[in-house]
């Protein structure tokens, strides 16, 4: 079944280029294009895309605000943010707004396509250049609280619903370890890790590993710059 993609960028040439690359894939179809965040919000509701490829700096409504509105709705699409500007604030704000991924516009076409597939599958993707700075800069201590795409604050009360094993998996997940590495660390199977990840995301009302990572740093569950952070 073909993935439905909405492409959002205020530069017509850039937007057309992304759309052409995506439409050329057998497993993807561009269902719409938008030149600003306000139009993106409307089209996301009308077209029900699986993934929205979202620019950050746009007129009318910027990509961060548009992402927050789009991901705050029921059965929301995944949002993959693309920007020319590799700035900490953009990365953090995009992820807090509910984006499942953040890439720079200069990525190779194959990386863009892989990123769309990854976020569509329920996972998350971050540009390598952003990962360490995101963790190191924003995880220096508990923040003001994490908000999921639905706008519901998460805190210690929600964490109490997790089992000890799920809390351990959350801490290792947030440190940047993948499922295989978590399994090796805890001496359990990869299948068990996946079950724990799915359960903790469901209990905490989170969409993916990126949101779980931010929550773990906000609450001090994981310390900044842990070993393996480059694997996030």
C-alpha cells in the first residue's frame, strides 16, 4: 500500500523537487503540496496523509506551529521536519511540537525517502549533527515538562504506571541505544524489548522514541551525553 505524503515548503522549486523525488518511488504518493503552515493544516485534515514533510520557516504559520496543530488531532499523520537551519532551537521545538523526525534539506534523496519510511512505520529519525547537541544542550537538567502532540503534560504520575523493566528500557532507549543493544544490556530478547517499548509508549501516551527520549531527559531519568548517544 502506497504511503500518502504531504509536502510543505514555501519555496516552489524546493517543494516541487521534494515532490518529484517522493512521487518517483513505488511505495509513495504525494497527495498534496502546501506553501505555508496554515494551508498545511487544512490539507492534512482533508487529505489524511501518512506523513507530512514540513519546512520550518514559512509565512502565515510556521512549520513548528503547524506541526503542533496537525499532531494534536486524532489519528494524526507523522511529521518529518526538514530545514536549512541546523539550529538547536528548531530541533527541540519541532520535536516538542510532535514531529517524529528532523533532517536537514541537504540530505541525499535516499536519506529523505528512508526518513519518510521510518517515521511512517512509527519510529523516529534525527539528523546525526543534531543528536549530540540536542541531548547535551537540553538535557542538562529537568525541563519545564514534556507535552505530547495531544498537549497532555507528562510527569511522575504517568511514570508510576510503568513496570521496573519498562523504566529500565526507557532509560536505555533515551540514552540512544537501539533495540538490539538494549536487549544485550538487559539480557533479554529483542522481541521483549519491542514489547516493553510499545507498552511504555502506550502508557505514557507518546508517539515514538523521540518523544520518550525528551520525556526521560525532562524528568532526569537519563543524564546528558550518555554513552551511545550517537545511535539515537
